[in-house]
């Protein structure tokens, strides 16, 4: 299942059974998605694949925050890196554990991570912070900065204000919406980030090594040729000061 397929189908007017099913499912929260559909995201993201080498170091220990059903956690593990996956939803962690019994997964909230300061040499947080209100986002970044060691690497992906879904649904506050019909997880809050906002948020604790946009979907790794569909994600590589 993929967000891109929803967009492609609706825009080209080519209604497949798949899209009809998704229309019934829209406005869902991740809890319902995991319960009813299971592991919708199975392959590691391109950003993860392109940057996993940055996590490789002596005595590496990585935390995958909001790991979902563990697609990226498994990929990091396969590279021989010690990794822990956490997600606030038991439904996701259950599936993650079934898929990879050798990996340590646990239920935890990114706003109150159950780990001591400086526990990790790297943190991965892919498409998690956007599901929060601004104050919660600041708290998550504080928590990430607390658990990662000086010199540790952060790999972070999130949604951009340039995404064409911005503005759909009910506006909660600046760049923040709920009930986005074209998103499989439209029942979740979505905060759309500007570059400046991300740099200001992370720059308090991290040196930004790279920040760039991509328009391919993290959910299925495909490119879209349809110019009216803009799936715009930020990808950030940062190093803890
Ligand atoms: C879009 S999914 C991404 C999952 C995974 N990072 C991936 O790329 O496959 C968002 C996930 O973040 C989790 N999540 C959202 N807020 C969270 C929080 N405060 N603490 C932990 N997990 C959270 C959700 O439960 C969901 O599994």
C-alpha cells in the first residue's frame, strides 16, 4: 500500500479497487492501520539506505524512534549495527517483534524516552515528528538530543510545506492539519515543516550536515511523473554538538 498509489489513482481518475479500499480507510490513525492492515511499510526508505553507513562506527548503538513495524530497524540490524526500535503503539511493536525476534523492540513515547542521557551513537526518526503539535515536536527533539551522544548522528525525515496535501483537512495551527483525506494516516495530525523551522529546531543541539527535499514517496520508493502530486519530504542528516 502506498500514499503515492492513492494520489496517482485519484488524479488520473483511474479508480482501482485498491483506491476504493483506501477511500474507505482514510482518516485512519496508525493504531487502526496496524490493527486492520498490519505492516503497510515493509521496505527500508531510500534515505535510510543511502545513509545507513553514517551509523556504522565502533560500538555503534542506534535508536529507531517511531519504528512502526520495523522496516528500517531491520535494515540497520542487517548491516550489523546494534539497534533498538521504539514506537508508542503496542500494535506496531507486536508486528515488529514477530518479524524480527532478534531485535529489541519496545513500546515507548518519543516525548519521554526510557533511556539514560548519551545512550546512543545514532538516532533514526523517520516520519514521526510531523504527527505532533509544535510544543510536542520541541519536546521530541529535546529527548533525541538528550539520548544521543556528542558526535552522534541523527537521520530524520518529515513532511514539507511544499507537499500538496498541506491545507487539506482541518487546520489546527500554523502548517498543522488533521483529517487529510489523501493520506492513509490522515486521522493523525500532520505538521508540515519549512526548512528554517527544521534548522532552528535541530540547530539548538545539532550541526546540520545535510538537509534536502525529495519528491519520491518514502512509502513505496517510487517516483511520480504527475506534476500535480507533490509528495515533498525533508531529509536531514545532523551531528550532535
Ligand atoms: C508514518 S509511521 C513511520 C514508521 C517508521 N518510522 C517507518 O518509516 O516505517 C509513524 C510512526 O510513528 C509512531 N509515533 C508517532 N508518534 C510517536 C511518539 N510520540 N512516540 C513514538 N512513536 C510515535 C506511530 O505510532 C507510527 O508507527
